[in-house]
C-alpha cells in the first residue's frame, strides 16, 4: 500500500490585494499541508504544479519554502513535483534547484517508485506544443502507476487538453492522474483511471468560495481518494440584491452584522437600488476590522444613462480606441485578456505568455493591422465621452493604462 498527499496550486509569494498578510497566508496554507504530511506519516507529498505564483520567486519566498521543505526532508518524506504554468520558464525551473538541494524530486517519464506505486510527471505544456508529445513512459516493476500533471484537462470544465488521449496513448496503463491548475477540487473516471484535481490551498480569487484543502490518495487493491480541508483565512461573501427603493444603508448593515474581523470581505451587489461608491462600502469593512473589503457591483447603467453618454460602457470606448490603434492579431488578443473581468489577475500573465508562444510560428499574427477610422470621435481622434461621466472616464483611463502596460 502507498498513501500520499496530493496537493498543488499553492501559489507561494502571491501578494493578493497587494497585501503582505495575504502572501503570508499562502505560505501558512502550504506549511499546514507539510505538517499534516509529517503528522500522518504519509509515504510522499505529490505537488501537481504552481508551487510558486511567479516564474522568478523572490529570495524571501525561496528561503521560506526551503525551510518548510526541510521539515519534510527531516521526516524522510519525499516531495515529488511537476512544473506548472505559473513557474514554467526557459532559463530553468525551481524544482531542479530544490532537487540539487535534496529537497524534491522532479517527476518525469522515467518514473519514481514510492512503495508499490510509480509516479510519473508531465510538466505543463503550452497548447502549441502538445501535438508533438508522444506520451512515452518507462515501465517500472510495481503494481500501480500514477501520472502527475498540470493543465486544464478535458472532460473537466474549461478543459483544453484531452486527458483521455493522454491516458490511452501512453505507453503504460495508469491507475490515477493527479492533476493541478484547476483551483476547484474534482474527480472522475477517465479511460479506466481515477483523475482528480486537488484544488488550490488558498483562495486565489473571489470566485473560490468553497473551503481549500488537498487530497489523500491511497493505492492498494484499487485507488482511494479522500478530501481534507485546510484552516485558511476567512473569506466573508456578502451578496446583496437591492430593490429599486433600497439604498446603501442595507449593504452597510449587512457588513456590520457579519463577522468580518481579520477577514477578506467580498461584497457583490445586484438589483436596481441606488448607485453606491465602492470606497463607501470598503470604509465600513475597514471600520469593522476586515483585513480588506472588495466590492463587485454587477448592475449595469440604466438606459437613460446610456443615452446620455457616448460609450457609457467603457469597454465599448476601449474597443473603439483599439480599432484606431491598428494592433496586430496577437496584441488584440492580449488586450481582450486585460479587459476580461472573469480572468483572475493571477492568470493574466500566463494567458498572455501562452498566446504569444502559440503564435510564434505565424509572423503575420504580429504584424500591425491597418488602423480603422473611428465612426464616432472628437477632433483630436479620441472617442467622444461625456465629460460629466467621471466614473466612466476614470474606468476607461484605468483600462487603457493597463492595456498599454501589457502591450
């Protein structure tokens, strides 16, 4: 029998909301996993990628991670890992450094035997390079085999890499695929094997409402996968739907009623009530002792406001400006990622990198396009935006500045 902890997407070094406390939270969650491994006496800790949030982690993040891994080494528990999209770099990988220090094993196609199970690694591979993969793995003389990889695999939601193809074309039969990249834990049978995502160990975005944790995987007569939650910083989600006559006082009261001290507070407002400046709500959270308060106001401007302002939707204003700039196909794709509110900030850099990498063989994709003449612009060529709509103008300026940073 072989029993391992399956974890991943620890994103060490991530200063979420630009707060040092959140960077410390991501480290604390990883430390919990390692301490649980030592207390439970598992045979190994298997990390499915994105140990760090950045391809070039800072010195303090490296030192703290080494300190945690030394605890695992002292307990003689191997740390097996693959490289995720957040840390994939052409000039070397963090796991290779840790392997030289005797703190980790970089899993590969040769396999690493732990107990009666061989663990194989498949690092994150950009879409443009996947067609060239042969999925050849070296057989080992043990009863079980597990593939550890990082990516968004089909048939899981948002998948773009067919796991069934990987497993059926592989030169050996796997009992399990231990996966990373999707922060939502999930499992299902694929091509006769158990495939499982372990989820992230800390909340990297406000959409991750469920408790964070990791998997415990046991290889015996078959494969058994159980779930264990981690004790992470509290996220308080306050969802408010305002009726037409309701005002900001209702939102503020909901915050005061909740237990928000030291918590990350996410306020989502829908409905038809009055417009509420986010800073006003954030101030209430601060007074109540929250670590940070963020406001998502999902309500759209009403039709009268849209009629009074050309490009009342800032996205429309930016789109018009993009047409005038004559950006290349690749640049337009990147600009779209920057404006995609559903894309977590932690994933933005990776989407940009993937887009550029995937199009390297198509020089035409980087050629500037012919600029389009604006259908609605003032005399200096800028989109006509009503000067009284300061909120819309401010949002437009912010998005333009962000776009220029990435382009």
